[in-house]
């Protein structure tokens, strides 16, 4: 595989949920996504096989883990990182306008041509 250069501005922006914009690039071993998130937006409960590392660049996100009935909750602010093991159910609520970079391994094959988060 040869090295490639991509500009975030040249990548199609999907809107997988109201108030959420996602751009991503994938390599052979990982997917990196850039999210722009509006206050009040919710990325509903979901789980995926991929390990996820979320880096909050700006704003504040509330992460909930486990189950809606009795979630473990943490707030991540600019400068914080959250590591989410594969298969762990989670939901994210945007407390204040935010920007984040997420890394997924292995790559998010389920996003190819899809709009789900």
C-alpha cells in the first residue's frame, strides 16, 4: 500500500444523526473519524466490535456505558480521551458544541456506504 494524503475538507460529510457531522478515512488497520457535534445532539445507544478511542478537541460530551437503565456516566471535555472497548454499548450526548477525533480498530467496514454511527 502506498502512502496517501487526504484533506478533511475534501471528504464527504455524512450526517448520521441530527446535529452530528462525520468525515472519516480508513486504512488497512484503522478508521479515523472527525466529528462536529451540536449542543443537544445525541448519538443513540449502540455497540460495535471495534475498539474506539475518542479525543475531544473542543466542547463537552457525556458518554453513557452499559445500559440505559443503569448507565456508567462520564463527561469528557476538550483535552480528554475516552477508550471504549469493542462490544460495549454506549450513547453520547453533546453537552456543548464539540469537535472530536475518533479512532477505530479494526476499520469501520460497516460505515462503507452507510449512515449509521
